[in-house]
């Protein structure tokens, strides 16, 4: 858990610096920064998605995961959580339009990807926190940029990071046999598509309900153990 705690602390610290930058920004500059961040997010997503070795599985994951997520309506629940936290944590009306967006965007970007999974496994099983410490540095810098454009909601993303990576670390010995290189690669590829969607939302001001697609990340995790039985 030490690596995960360091990761969360880096996000909180980066968000605090980002808030200082945000207060000194004009609206026109903030909008331009958000578009630049959005393009960078799309790039991160593309780099993750092209790693796939099983395009059909990625497509099926998005379809099945999308159906599951829309049925549960994860997007609405995450936004409700963000709005509830916004009311509790800030009275700044300027944050109203971006708090939930910052929380959802940062949570998705920080949770998906191979570093989160592999780093948490190494931390939990071998006590090797180096991968999560490297991720913490990257996430801290990213948090500065995200918070400067999306606000304090980014800081709240430390909570799902703590739950997600902490769970993997604590359950590492049990789930490690199920997380083969192929599984992690395809989970990261699906996550890359979700990150691309986040970037598109930021740049084009669209409303792709990315959170509803979150279950798609779990499909490769379920697929490979089942496929080995046949």
C-alpha cells in the first residue's frame, strides 16, 4: 500500500499547485489550456490503444462493457458523486461546471493503464514500489495541468486511486495468476480508447459518457481465463 499512498499524495500535491495556477488564469487562457490538455489526453489514449494484439476482443469489450455500464448508468452516479463532493468541499461557483468533469476525467486517466495494475501488483506481492513511485511523479505533474484547467475535482480522484490500486495490491497474490501479459495489454488497450474519448470530450466539448464504458476494462480480465477452458 505504500506505493499507492505515495501516488495519492502526489496527486493531491500536484492538484494543490494546479489550483494556484488556476486562480491566476484568464478564462481565455484556461480554455486554451484545456484544449491542449485534451489533445495530450487523446495522444495518451492512442498510445495505449495501439498496443492491442486482439482488436476483436477490444471491440467486444467496448460493446459488452457499454451495455453493462449504460444499464447501471455509471456516468450519472459518478457525476452525482462529484456534484455531492463539490457542494461539500467548495463554495466557489466557478467550479460548478468543471468539478465533476475534473473528478471523472482524472479518475479514469489515473486508473486505467498498465502502470496502475503492474505497479500495484509489484507493490503488494514483492514490496517493490518503484513502478508506482514513477507513476506518482507522472500523475503529480499531470494533476498540476489537469487542475489548472478543470479545478479541484481532480484532487478527489486520489480516492478511487486509493481504492483501485490498493485493492490490487492487497489482493495481489490471489489475482496475479489471472493478470497475464495478454490480459494487461488488452485492458490497457480498452483503457486507451476510454482515455481518447475523454480527450474528445475536452477538445470538442462533446458528451461521450465515458464512465458508462468503464466495465469494458474488465472484459479481457474475464475473457482469457474462460478462453483457456476451451
